[in-house]
């Protein structure tokens, strides 16, 4: 699962670098969605670039009150289009998309003993935007297939 996340990060980097040159989304299917017929592939690509830029900012994704509306407002769009672009590009809903970004950040922190070794798991989950352990551990296990404590032990063992 971690390899899948790393591949997803790499794909995201490719999308970001392509954004500077007008990211090319698959034009098939943009018109077939009943609720977003008004958005063109070009508009969707521009919105995707804004979404990627915003969600790559750890300060933004670490906000516990982050919502689809917040991202839509920051991107200068509406929730319908932001949700559509995320669903179409990543095949996941907004909440799953943000949870995976937060968990990736938590994984980096858990694996970096030099900078974050003295932080508790609670401090890390609060730092990445979770307000309770149950939600964090559930999301972490869904993404990585193991608990944060097990991940931290494995990361320390592999260092």
C-alpha cells in the first residue's frame, strides 16, 4: 500500500509539472457527467491545477476544519466542480483524497526519526489535521494496512 501511495505521489508530481504546461486531463467523460456538463476540459484542467497546488500545501490540508467548500472557495470555484474534478481525476471522493494526503504527511513524520522522533503519535495526528485518535488510526490503517505505531516501528527498524 505504501508503494501505491508513493506511485500516487509520483503521479501527482507529474500532474503538477504538467500543470505549468496546461495539464492534459482525459477529455473523454467530461461531457458525459450529467451534473457537470457546463465545465470544459480546459476549465477542469485549470481547476485541477489549483486543487493540486492547494492540497500540496500542508498548512491547508492540516486544517481540521478543511472542507470541500473551503477548497472550492480558495480555488475560486464551487463545490460541484471541485468534487467532480477530484472524482474524475483520482477516482475518489474529496474526504478520501484529503485523508490520504494527511496520512502521507503523517507517514513522512513517523518515518523521520531525526526531526519528529520525539513527537508522540497524538502530536503527529493533531499536526496533520485529525482531532481524535480513532479517526486517525482508522484512516491510517485503511491507507497503509497497519497502525501508526507499527508503521513507526517498521520505519525505525528499516533506518
